[in-house]
C-alpha cells in the first residue's frame, strides 16, 4: 500500500523536512483461562511459579497440547481485522537463550501464521480516516518474568507468565506520525476488547508494542529502521516515536547513517538506547516444532466463530450515525468502549438519540472523568439518565434544572421523576404565572425597558431576572417569547 | 554446503555449548560429513510435494480451556541450583 505524503505530518529537520515511517508489532495476551500449551492458569500475578506446569518449566519429556480456545480467539481476532484466515498453520521453534525462557526456544509461528493479511480503519482526531494494513497475526508463547532489583548479583525468575498465549499482530509500515501510531493502537485495542479476545490492559502487560521507526525524505525509498522493544503504554508509544525519529534525523543530517538495531525507550530520560545484547540473538534458527502437528480447521469452523462475533466498532459507529443521527465525532466517542456504547443505547432507546448522546458524553463522561470513575461504576444508571432525558423532552424540567437533578441523582440516587415531584423542580409552563413574573420585572425596571428598545441584547438580562424570580423553573422558551412580545423586540 | 571454523564457533555459542579451540577442527569435519550425507536428499526431485509432517494422517489434538495444572511451585524449582521464595535465582541479567 502506498500512503500519500501529508505535508502536515512531516518533521522539520535542520536542513529539510522528514517523513517518519512506522510499523508495529503488537503483542496481545489472549483472553483464556489456561495457557497455550498447558493447563496452568493464566491469571495475573499469583505466588511465584504457582501458575506453572511442568510443560511451562520445560521439564524433560513434557509435550505441549494446544488450547482450542486460544485458536478460536486468534481466528475471532483475524475476523475482526477483516483478515484472511489460514486453514492450515504451523508452529515453529524460535531459538534463543534467556533465563525467563526455560525451553531455550519460544513456540511461535513463522512461515505459516494462523491469520494473514487484513486491515484496520483508524479515525484521526481531525476527522481523517486512514487504513492500516495488517500483515499477519500469529500465536506464540509468552516468556516468564525476571526481577532484577531483588539482589545485587542475581535476577529472580518467575515463570507464571511463561506459556501464556499471545497474539502477535504485525502491521504494515503504513503509519506516518506518532499521532497515527497512537490512534492505531487505540483502535486495535478497542477491536480486541469488543471481540473479548484480549483485555487490552496495558498496565498488566496484556498489550505491548514493538515499534519500528525509520525516517526518509518524502518520496524516497524507506530508510533503515530501528525497532523499539516492549513499549507498554499508548502515551509512551507516541513519545518513543518522536524521540527516535528526531534521533535518526539528527544523525543523518550530521552526515551519519542509521544502523539497524533494537532499542529500548526510557520514559524517565525521554530517550531510546541501544540494546546491544539482543543483536546476536537475532539468529533464531526457526524450524517447525516436531512436538506439534500443523494446526488445521475448515471453513465451517471459521463460519461458526464468525456467527458468534459481536457488532464491531466500525459497524456500531456507522449504525449510531445512521439510526441516532449522531455526528461521527460523538459516535466515535461513544463506541470507544463497548460498555459506553451499551450504556448510550440503553439511554437512547425510544428517545432522542442526540439528546441522549449529549447527556452521556457531556454530563456523564465529564463527571465520571472528574471523579476518576468508569462507566461500570457510574452512580447514575442508564435508566436514571434516560428518565432525566424524558423529563426534559416532556417539558417537565428545563435543561438547567436537569443539571441540578443530575447532581442529585449522582450524589443521592433515586428516581428522577419522583425527585422532580418531591423537590418541586417542575418547570413552570403556566404562562399566567410566568407572565406575572415578567410583568413585575418590567414594572420595576422602566429604565432597562427603555434601553432594551435600542439594545435588544438586554433581553438576556430580563430572561435572567425572570428565571431568578421563578427559581429557575420557568420554561425558557415561554419566557423568551413573552419578554419579546412585551418589550417589543424582534 | 559446508561450514567453516567461524560458523562452528558461532553455532556452538548460539547453543551455549562451550567448545575449546582444539575441538573446533574435529567438529567442523563431523558437521561437514553430516551435511554431505543429508545433502544426498537434494538429489530427489520434490517439486510440488508437500513436506510431510506426520506418518499417520491425524489432526492435532486440542485441549479444552480448563485450568488443570499449577499450584506446585516447590516441585517446579526443586531441581534449581539456587532458589528463594520459590523464585529461580540466576546470574544477573539486565538491559
């Protein structure tokens, strides 16, 4: 795929502009109860070496047996990435030595992965949508964990993660800025979470990225790339790309050349540094694992998994725009998490979609963010928020009173409709009562009435006074209409 | 196909096998003899033949996703030269 050069995305060097080219390998932990080739638990944490079978510890004579759920999860993910599903794939041994890899090799897929080419549509903040090509997805084992800070001369090794299934999702070098890279990972994470194939919890290491970065003058062939290993947050991915691109530009502009290597991002120092020890390890000597037969299944199996897939983010977004009349931006915000989308639909059902979206995005999300809560722990349920939207729609309360009501429901709970009754929050729509208030204000302020004839913006002051006099409960439309008529303002 | 002394050293290093200088030449000879023997296979025309993965036509066995193992950290680290709190202890490896 060729990607058109967008001048806005170029990085200014000392001599000229540079285009950064990014491809990513995302390691996503497969959601499953047990490991890829053993019956040990995948649960996060646990006592050291407690979630370890003799297979994971690579004891002699142990044989791997594949977990069928991990296969299904990989196929579901492939379908979610609109990718080709390979009915036959092969497990290979990737050989290297490291203390947290007791086998001396990682069981992975090299030549024949379970999933082939696909694509991900990525929406950027400015409203642009890019297509990022997926080269492949394969299944592999995670390694164990080494702790280096327990002892000055020794590392502590815990194999609880050893053998947990990972999906490595390899993108094409289709990304052209740190912003695109962040948006891509965000979108991929959303898709995985919708599918339920990876929980996307970056803090627990469920999603890690290896980022390939190179720079070139626009239109020229690809430059030499460096791979930044194991970046574990979306923010760090963005930062790592920025500093790495600038490092490479500085070297090239100084007349140097980039050597292809593996680097680490240090968020504390804001720099990447070479991981020299990894260099010689690159000779992985892949060969088919003699302990495992090829993984084979038919189209009927793929079809049965496809039938069970949930509505995916792109389809949901399109449906929200189409059936609720939402803007692409609002729809995008709502579908980012399946739970938010479900909440919105519960509020919007049988109601005005736009009003529901406004309340969910502006009031609810705003408040949740402020309090550091998420939608699952929202004190205001979809039913309660729906009732508030109804009360506004029916003209029982004004939008302003609705915000007060929302506050009460948030902090005290309760049925919004009953609260409106018991606390006397009903909007006054009785024109008689409003008119009385309006007349009184006009009578008390003859000077303002005079001014308003020349300066119609003073209407706002009258509206404010009327709302004040009616305790905020007067119907704003009625107040406006009455005032305009009485003051003679068009 | 044949290997030189440098390749022998490299293969040994990648496999973490200590090979002394005196051993390199004999190993090189042995490896080349093995490679020459295997190379006879290239005389066979295998154009269009799928690589055989098993002598019996069978599908790979699969497990259902159930936790059936774990909970024996003591056994896991039992043979390790050094352990602490059921961790394996190894010479420090850090980037």
